[in-house]
C-alpha cells in the first residue's frame, strides 16, 4: 500500500502539489489541518517491512526487542 493511501485512510493531511518548491521560493502555502478523532484504529499508523528482506543481524535485534517488549507487557498485565 502506498504512503499516500495510508495517509488518506488515517486522515493525515498531505501537502499540496508543489508545496516544497513553494517553501523554497518563499511563497505562502496552505496550512495543513489535522482532524481530531476518537477512533483508536485511526490514531495509530504502523508501517512495516518484511523481515525476510533485512540482514540476519538486524533481524535478530528486532526479534530480541519484540521478545523483550512482550515480556514487559506480560509483567505489567500480571500474566508473567
């Protein structure tokens, strides 16, 4: 899924076409407005890549971090 589609789905405003060129030229641009929402699904955006495409050493670090995070969550939830 493209980043623009993710932004649209989660109501994240995108700059208008030519925005960065206008900024460099010192022109005024429209200010982006964020819309408040109570929908937890819309408030969290997670962009992931495939673990199979990264080096083994990096994959190990990520897996270790996940294991540590899960252990911390279990401890906080009292599941141990």
